[in-house]
């Protein structure tokens, strides 16, 4: 699933009911390269690095919550 897919509580519940959810991490540089290469990311229009940094900051607690549930 994409990074924002599990922000929706219903989608998260469905994913968690079928098994564990484990976020996959990579370096910021790798994320920038992937998003630039794939194109078509409306949330990242404009300054990709700045917008991606902001999204990661906003979502970091949400992503960490999956790791806490897995313990």
C-alpha cells in the first residue's frame, strides 16, 4: 500500500484484520528519487523535497503506531 493508504481508519482496520502491517523505511534520498522517477504525485507537486519532508513529519507518528501494535 502507499504511504497514505492507511491514514483512513477503515482501510487501516481492514489491513490490520488480515495480518500485521509493517512499514518499510528507506532513506530520504531514495524516497525523493522514487517519487521524482514515478511522477504523477499531486501531494508532491512543486518542491518535492520540501513537500515530502513535511508529509513524512506529519505522518511519522502514524507510521510508528503500526510498529507499536506489532510488539
